[in-house]
């Protein structure tokens, strides 16, 4: 029964992909406040997000933390990331405020979060172009940004590559894969193409970064074509760990 419900969910998700919109909100939380911040997110934020999902305000929500020791030190100034998913651009534009601890818990936000030092770095809005999900629960996720030579050709190629590894996702421990394009901001120094790869554990994440895991059986010709479309490689790749989520 669970499998049938999951298949039904996937069919539904494919129908709305042309509209699905998500927002990334990066932030820097003082490392000394990180433990308390994560506790509050799990204790209070998750419940408010669950209510927002149940009310149809949002489609999903997660808070991620950057895995330390994987990348350049100067990049680690952003150590947390909010991800909020909307069913459509219309849902995003007409969104209602839902992150209100005073309304749900009787605790004003400035009291609950007042002792935590957080610097925010804006909102980055994307449109989901394609995604595959399994019934595995990903604990880690790679975010990948790219400047392709030709956006449409690269998306067509990525579509072929993802179709070829779809059948191997669960075996490789892959919980989710997706491709998206940036809606705004559209600054010339910001990569327009975005991918994510979510796995159950860190070993699988490292395998993926070494072009193993779910990629190992992909036709090498397709990977060579992808390299041609991304002559400078990935603009950025960041590994995150899930702190909390509601969907």
C-alpha cells in the first residue's frame, strides 16, 4: 500500500513540475549559537512548517547545515540554508506568513530567536525542471551550480543522463535528484543552472563526487558531452546535511 501511495505521489509531482518553485535562503549562524539554533528549529520551526504544508501554503520545507571541512574556508561563512518549496509561482507570489512562534506557541519570535546571531544573505528563487524521488530518506545533499555553454542543450543532456540512472537510484542509496533553473536574481555572475543529489550517507555522497554511486553505469559518451557543455566544470558544489524538514 505504501508503495502504491508513493507511486501516486510521484505521478502527481511530475504533473506539477512545470510550476514547482523553491526558494533558497542562505545564512550565517554564529557557531557558538549553532546547537541552540538547531534545537529551536527542530522544536518550533518544524511544527510551524508542518502546519503550513497541511494548510497548502507551502509544499515542503527544510533547514540544511553545511558539512564542514569540505571546501574552501572562505566559503564556510554561509553555514545554514532554508529551503522552501511552493506548488507554483502563484503560490509563492500569494504566500501568507506562517513562521509565527507567538501565534502557535505563545512565544514572540524576538524572544525565542533573540539570543542567536544570524546574518542572512538574500533569497534565491528557482523553478524545478525535472526531479526523481525514491522512498529513501536522504540525510545529505549536494547542491551543484553551473554555467553551461548552452542552457537548453545542457538540460536536454541532463534529462538523458538522469533517465539512464533512474532505475539505479535506490540501489545506490539515492533519495532524490533534481534539475532547476534560476528565476531571480539573474545577475551575470550567478549560475543559471542548478542540480541536487541526495543520498542516505556520506560515503555515497563521496562516491557520487567521484562519479561513482548512481553515475557509475551512465554511458561515458553522455558524461563526455556534459563535460563539453560545462568546460569550466561546476561553478560551485556544496554538501549539506539535513537539520530538519517537513513535507
